[in-house]
């Protein structure tokens, strides 16, 4: 079993003050996850990027202009050394002001719990490295979470360490990525810059197969940026498909957030990734089966193959009214009417020929046996007969 290190970065502040008065609307905490064996090589590579783009100073999300941020992200996207990261973004403007989260200590514990639970469920043997100064509250929250919720065993030995951010470039990288994600969430960038950042940041994230979980769950806002073109006659239908699809996905993620059942956890993880990719879309909006299998493996679901993905994850999500469109290129959350039509065409292209061939087989056998064989006449095939009648209707 691999042992991992998770370097913690954060962006924003903890205060649940009104959005107009708060320094930031979002608080975001991010875990940069590295296999312990890969950490030295990654540390050297990131140090070289920091030296080249931050004039010898430490890598920091603050005090860098948009062009510089894009250059750093581009350099990170080219790194050969593997790393992953996972984050929780809390929209403070949507948190109830009179809830227990109004207190800073409760707020920190809550965010910690969401981050650490995901790390422990999927990684097990992980050392969390937090900034000994800036992230002291997060480190303390981690220790408390271990004592309260996580009982180490022979195969799972999570632990916490603190380090000096000034001397640990991987903590700096975690902070830089957290700050960059916060820039996108805060919505304070110029439109053109924001789209560039989404593209480059999306490439980094897509390559590392990571997601950002939002709390409270909401996925409609960013989809507004994916508005249909002016010549799209289905703009109203597109908006309705987006709204219905995202609402159904958010409902599932909310209803099944805390279940321990492995199958439900797998479904939750896959749907979270589909929504994550919808928020940071790459040029290829459909996600291949292979990429989804690899993503699940990268976060601890090692035994998932293509058949299981289709039968026990995608199909079960659809059974729970989650809308997932399919094409020859893979899967996605449908955000346009064309996505749904394409899915229907895919199903029609598979089902209609099969029904026709099944009916022909029954007719050949019936004629060859002088009517003695009529397997479609059996009661258990009533649904098939109904479908064949529908297909034959004018």
C-alpha cells in the first residue's frame, strides 16, 4: 500500500459576515496529495518553477498578476511528477448566519471534517502536513478529528505534522492552487482572464483527476457562463435542461453525502467529478469511460472496471433520477437540449435494431415450427411486446 502526504493550503477567511463586508465570500481549503516516494522529485520541480516565476521568493498566490498566474499554471501543467489535489469550497454567503457555523472554531471543525473524511476514506495511510503558523487551526482540527472519528488500524495510519511554509515548497504549491481556485470562485476577474484561467486551471485539474466539493451544494451559477450562442434556437430549452440536470445531481450529492456503503460512495465520487468537470470544462466535454475509471482509482476506488462503472455506478445513478448523457465519447452531465437528444439517438441506435432483430428471430422460428415456437408470447416478455408494438405504430 502506498503512503501519502497531504499538504494543506487555504484561501479566504473564516468570518461569516455579510458578503459585502467580508474580505472574501468563499473559504477554500485544499489538500495537495503526493505519494511519499514522489515527494522529493516533485519538491525539486516545483522549487524550480518558484525560482523562475517568483524571483527567488516563495510561491504565493498573493501579489502575482494574471499573466504571471497563467504562466505558473502552464508550467505546473507540464510537470511530469505526479500529484493530485482535493478541495472543499464553502460559500459563506449561503451559510445560515444563526447556525453553529457562525462560530469560528465550529466553522473550522466543519470544513476540516469534510476534507479529512474524504482523505481518510480514500487514502488511509496519509500524513497531513499543515503550516505550523498560518494553518495552526487546521492542524489542531485534524488532530481532534483523528481522536474523535478515526481509529487507526494496521493498514490505516493517518497522522499530522506541521512545517514552516517558507521552507516547504509543497505547502506553498497547495496555497497557490487554493488561492487560484478562490480567484475563480470570487468572480472578481475580468471575463477574458477568467476564461483563460478556467482553461489552464482546468487542464491542470483534469490531468490530475481532482475535484472541488462545494458546500452548500450548488452547481447552477457557473453554468450560466456556459450560455448558448446567440443563434441557438433552443436557448430556453438549454437553460431548463441545465437547471433540471444540476438540481437532480445536487439532490443526490446532498442526500447521500454521509453513507458508508461502498457502492454509494463510488456513485457520489463519480458524480462529484462529473459536476467538477462541468464547472471547469475542458475542450472535450464528454469524459471517457477510461478516464472515469482512472479517476476513481486515483482516489482509492481501485477495483472499478468499465463494466462495473456502467452497471453499478452510471446505471444506479440514473435509477435515482440523476441525468447523465452518453455518447460514443463518454459521459457528462447534460447541460444542453442537444446533449439529451444525442443520448436518445444513442439509445435508439442500439435498442431499435435489437428489437427488430429479436422480432425477426421470433418470426423465423414461428414459421419454421408452424407456430409451435413463439418465445415472445411468453408472459415474461410482455414489456418487449409492448415496445415492439410502439415501434410498429404509425
